[in-house]
């Protein structure tokens, strides 16, 4: 009987040890799983934070790519012309008695404007539609005298209205001030390339319309007068010769830029009607010209 009780005691003790080992192993496995879950959770948080940081950095980067929308253009004009829309008599034999197409010796301009976005977010970080407003477009051109410098006007001749001929053929300066507005499309085609510096290369295309005021200043030159003496010769040789005009202006062109610096081209046309401010001498008749110029410019973006 004692042997049986001893055997049962040893058996129960062994069974208890086995269960205790299983419990210890289960507890260890649970602790390991908890540690792994905690590590996984921390990694997820770190990864999410890193993704948020990268996303914010990219948003800031592209905001910087598209933020410059104000511009100042320093313009050089090529082949600027003034073309009479109808024959204009000059009262002299040069060019068969009519005003020719006047070609500027030099032309310069200054433009200041800003682009206003039509949508807040760019399209796929590639395209942006805007309305451009050029609040200041100030230009100056110089036209040399025509022909050989003599017999370019005749102070003794009068129009049928009794007023003197405007001396269109003598040396003159043209000054214009204009405002224009119109749509534009800006493209940044390299934004999907990893090199972030390339993201700042942009192409902008535009079409603008507006209105301008213009002035023509005729430089006095008695030697260009057919008539060499008399009161009319003295009056026209010394008097102020300024015509003022106004009319519609149109431009279209494009600019290639990187960050704050760009180079552009535009074609500009205007239809202008001029009148003399000296109405007592030249009357109140108006004279219509088409002005055209190809303009190349250096752009500063802000």
C-alpha cells in the first residue's frame, strides 16, 4: 500500500512539473509576442512620421517652385515700325509725297506685372493657368530722319484745311505707356524627375490685350525744310512738335525661366491714332498708324 501511495505521489509531482513548464513557455511566448507587437507599433509610428515629414517637405518644395508670380521685364525691341494705315500726305517729293513705313533705330521697354492663379493647386505639379496683368508697359523708340536729311518738309505749303503739314519725315521719338491683361499657361515639365533643381525650369505662354497712350516728339531741324526763309520757316523750325495718340494693343509670346531668372520673346502690335497738340499750326486731323515690334526680354521673377 505504501508503494502505491509513493508511486502516486511521484506521478503527481511529475505531472505538476510538466504543466509548470508549459505555463512558463506560454508566458515566455506571450511576452515575446507582446515585445514584437510593441516594436512593430513603434516602427509604424516612425514610418508614418517619416512619410508625413517627406510629404510636408515635398509640398514646401513645390510651393517654392510655383510661388514666383510677379515679374519685371527688361525689353529690347527689334524691327519696331510705324506703318500708316492710309496714305498720309507729307507735302514734299520724298517717297512720292506720302509717309513711308518708319523703322526705329532703337527700342527699349520696361514691363511690370503679376500672374493671378485661376486654380489654387497646380495640375499634377505640371501646369498652372493664370490671368496676367501687366500694370506698367513703358517703352521708348527712336526714329532717324528719312532720306538724305534735306527737303523732308515744306513750311510754305498748307493742307486744304489751311493748316501746315505734319513733318513726319524728320527725326522723332516715340514714348508709349500701356496696360494689358490676358490668359497664360505655365508648364513645369520636369517635376517627375528626381533632380529637384530641374523642377524649377518652366515655360510660360500668353496672349494679352490692353490699351495704351502714345506720344511722338519731332526734333526741330530747320535744315530739313524745303523753304529756307520766312515766318513759316521760323515758326515750324522752332515750334513744339508733339503728337499724342492712343489705341488698342495686343501681345503674344513665351518665356523660359529657372527660379527667378527668365528669357522671353513676344510680338506686339498696336493701332494708334495721333493728333497734334499744336492745333493752331497743324489742325485737329487724326492720323492712324499700325505699330509693331518683336521684343526680346530678360525677366526677373519675384
